[in-house]
């Protein structure tokens, strides 16, 4: 066994010695002889250096950002618009109609290029965002937009029961006011949503659009009328011109008499003393009334004209009420008194009487 190992080891040593001798004995390769043409040829240009993988990249990004900032185009200034009341045409492909002048106004409708609108006035915002138009046009409310009113101020005949009623761009008090209806005006109901009614837009409703997307429509001037031709009268044989006969125009027909215009009833300011009590009827024009304690007869329905005028705390109190008195069509026997001033004389007056005493004489048992 040991003999075999020594034989293998000797063979390996001999092979390594022979390989080393062969490597050291290789002849040197002679250098090629350069030709005259090769000596006169121009030397090749060195290639540019390329950044290695470990080269920093942050300065390159910084330079790119700087160049992008330098070449960024400034925002175009807003064109100056000066609109006058009258017809105008939409120049944008689609234009948003809002309930207020500014991007904070909710969207109430959309207009398209070529649509006609009526400009009421131009509004220039003193304070606005950088990307918000500063010039807005107040226009007549589009017929395809929604108008909503509070249902509790519309009676069963479809008329306004309050003194004034706000028109809003949506079913809620958080929407913009786009007009006002007066007492007694009729409305056309289209849809009901909770306590709100959608109606047809009245003629005095309004909305807002960006003024730069409108162009005024000017009517072409009327062509001038041709001058009237006067017929010439041929002269007589004596060459003496004859005078033209004067034709008298017939007198104009008498104008029909103008019918007398109905006089506007004067405002009626009254002052009544009585007891404040609840109406007790769901269809009454107001929730509270003023009645006479002695006769048990109703004097007026009490209509508060201010939000902080709470009559609930004055029930059963004797008061003196001053205000404008009018008649409601549904309750002709009891007028409505719009409160201007109320003076409390005594509180809890009827607590000393029984319910039987407060009833009218015909209802007592």
C-alpha cells in the first residue's frame, strides 16, 4: 500500500516539473515590423469616459430638476372680460352653471357650446384662489336646472303662504339661494323629496358662470330705409307748373279710455290686546293665535317675522301686539298679524280659569 502511494506522488511531481520546463522554454514572439503607412496614420481618438456604476446620481437628478424648472412655462394670465346685460353665447364645449360666483358654488346645470343665455350683470371677485376665475356672469336661471323650495311654505293651492320664500339650488338650506318668491305667487310642482319640493324655475331666478366662456351676441344693424320718391307732375303746355293739391290726412281715431288701474291697498298697521294661544289646526296659516279672553273669539293669527321670535313661551300670556294685518284666502274670518312689536302685560293669565270657562258659550255643557 505504501509503495503505491509513493509511486503516485512521484508521478505527480515529475509532471509538474515537466510543465514548468515547457512554460519557461517558450520562445519570445517577435514584435511586428511597422510599415511607413502605419506610422503616418493618425492615432485613434480616445473614447469618452463613462460614469461607473458607483458614480453618484443625485447631482444629475438635481440638474434635471433645475432645467425642468427653468423651462417651465408660466401660467397664462386670465383674459379681461367686460360683459354688458343682454344676450350672450357659450364658447366652451361644456360650461358648468353654479349657484354662487366662484368654484365654491354647487353645480346646478351644464351648458354647451352655442347655447344662448341672458346676462344680468358681471361680478368681479376681489378675493379668489390662484386657479379660480375672478370674473363671473350672473345669468337668468337655465330652464333645465333644478329649483327647490321648502314644502311647509306652500299651501294646498300651490301658492306661497309666507311673506317671502327663498329659492335654492338643491333640497336643503345648505344650498345656495338662487331667487326669492313673494307671498301669494303660484308655483308648478315637479317632484317632492322629503320636506322639499322641486318647481319650475321662475323668471326672476339666477345662477352664475365664468365670464371668460361667454361672448356677447350683437344684433346686426337694420338696413337704412330707402328714400321716399316724390312723383313728378308733368308741366302744362304753357310750361307753367301747377300747384300740387294738398291732401289732408284723416284725423286719427279716438283713443279708447284707459281703464282705471286697481289701487294697491295701503299697509294696515294695527295694535291688538289679547291672550296668546296655540291654533290647534294643521292647516292653519300659523301655529299661534291671539284671542279675546272675555268673548273667547279669535282676533288674529300671529305670524313671527324674525327667527328668534319664539311664541311658545308666551302661551296663556296677555300681550299687546303691533304689526301689519292682512287676510289669508283660506281663513277669511281671522286675519293674519305679522308681528313688529309684542309687549307682555301678564303671564299665565288663564291658569286661574277652568277649561269649561275658556270654551265659547255655545260649547259649554
